[in-house]
């Protein structure tokens, strides 16, 4: 919540933000949802184990293969 409040407080100064998360769970999903509801356009990069979870926003970077997965990102990232 403190990070969410900080980002939302400065949202008028942002055009978009790159959001790097370690893992994926309901609190992180809610964080992304609240950013979007607050008018912050974000591009999630989520680092985790195994296969990409279903309905994941943004980009999945598999732990142990981050360099490989970063090379496969599109040259222009679009907000989710």
C-alpha cells in the first residue's frame, strides 16, 4: 500500500511505468489493478518459476532464464 500511494501521488508526472515484480499472486494482481484504476499505465515484468500463469498481465520472465526472456520481449512495450 505505501508503494501504491507513492506512485498514485505522482501519477500526473508519469506517462507510464515499468513494474518489475518478483512472483505473482493475488496481492500483486490487486496492485496492478489499483494502479490502472488510479490512471497509471503500467508495463508489468513478472519474474517467476515455471510456466507463465494464465491471465497474467504483462510479460513473464522465467527465473533462471531472464536474459533469454528479455531478448524475446517486443522492441516496443505496450502498457497492459
